[in-house]
């Protein structure tokens, strides 16, 4: 049975989560030992990660940090002797953590609340490490929905009084067509200027993309010359007796980008408060290419291990890189479009 929350229950919940960022700065949410001069702050994105004595998986594991812990990062360490996907580490309090499942969140901040929501919705980005969304039931009770994470993108379709008496944005899940709410100060609205097309004067036929699966490199070309290159994470072959390895590998071939969505709910398709469920609401800057399995380029808030295979078939990109591609490629998309379709930029995956 799903528990409903009154205002007193909700304030207790806020005190235990980063929803409480509405009342305190990010640094205050860190343990005392973590508060001195970090180069950044990382959110743990899986059930737990190890803190090792040395930046090496073969060294002694001292303890673990749990999902959604905030970890101060004091130094980035690259170990050239290790395999490529094990090389990048962070020095943390008492040891070292591998970078793979730490999302950088040090640029977190609160935001001014809109007075009105445009017809058709307003695109917005989460700017706190994570925030507890809530759903208002038909019985007018508030129940927990998703946790929404830093840099995820969502459609605001209204503004209401939330369970704490403050303004909360009403969000609409584009996959499930269900509404839920989140604190308005935790979302930053996306402006039209942010999505201004890049290189709009270059003819469509003179833009192309290559994805090198061996090197895990994305390259964008104009007139046959590279103009942008970055590391990606393509599909990791599935394993186990019930999994066809080909189903989770990024397909090779020649494609075109045909659908673009600034926000996409990926996963099993449930509205749930289970933080371990395979639900990824608000995946950002999604550019699908025309393959029957629905493969896409998109931003990624659940890992930071680019240069290694990590995905279920899509091409994972850093959020800022996926946004660059979204603006540069065709079909052209505007800040008001939930979905843009067209025969767009050529993609070669090899």
C-alpha cells in the first residue's frame, strides 16, 4: 500500500533528503569531514560504491558510500597503468573512489519561480543534486513519486501549492501522460536562446556524424571536416542465459536522426518512488536515429564513465555534449516542441 503524506510527514521527509536544499546550502548537507575546499561534489548513482585505500580496484576496500550520498572530491587522479575504463579516480575523505558512478553536482542552485506557465508547457532542468517529486491523488493526498536528478529535463505544465505550502511545478510525464509535482525552486527554465541552432548556414547534406565503437568516440563533421569530438558510452553486451548480447549492443550501420525530444522517460514505464527501479524520467536532449530498436544519443545523469561501454544500446553522452548535438543536428527543434520529426543528419556507426 502506498503511504500518503500530510504536511507534517512531508517536512520530516524533507529533513532526510536533499529536498531540504530549499532551506540550506549544498555544503551544509555534507558530513563535516567533507566540507573543506573540494574541487567538486559527486552524487553516488548506484546502490553503493567502494572507497579504496589506493586508486586501484585491487587495493583494500575501506568502506562504501551509498546511493545519493554526496561525496566531496578533492583531486582527480588518472592511473595510466590500469585498463582504460578503470583509470579515472577521485581522492575523497580517507581514500579513493572510481569515477564511474559519481555524478558531479557542485553547480547546484535554487531558482526564481515562474508566475505563469506558457501554453503547451515550459521546459526546465533540475538544478539540485536530487529532489523528491510527489503526486496528488484523487483523494487529495500527496504520495512520493520519482526522485528527479541533477541535469534531468522535464516539462512544466502548471503551478500549484505543494505539500509544504510553497509553489510546486506540475510536471507531465511524456511517456505515461501522468502529472506529478516538484518544488518550483529546484527547476531552472530553459530559454529559447539556449536552443539556438548551431551552424544553421551549413546545408543539411554537409553535416554528418561518426560513432567509433572501438574507440568510444563521437565525431561531428561539416563539409567532411571534424568540428566536434567527444567520448561516449555505447551499448554494453548483455549477459546471462536469458539475454541476447546483440539486444544491448549499439547497432552498426548507416542511419539518420529522425526524432528529437528534449525530455524522455526511459525505462520500464512506471510512475514509482522506488529509487532502484529501472525508470529514468527526464533523460535529456534525445536524438533518435532510425533503427527499429529506438536507439538514440542522449544526456546521461546516472554514470560518468565515458569512453567505456555502459548503456543498454543507446549512445550515452555528457549532458552538455548531448545538448550541443541536439542544437547542431537536424531536424531543427524549438524550445516549445515536445517532439520534432524529420529526415535529418546522417549517422555512421562502426
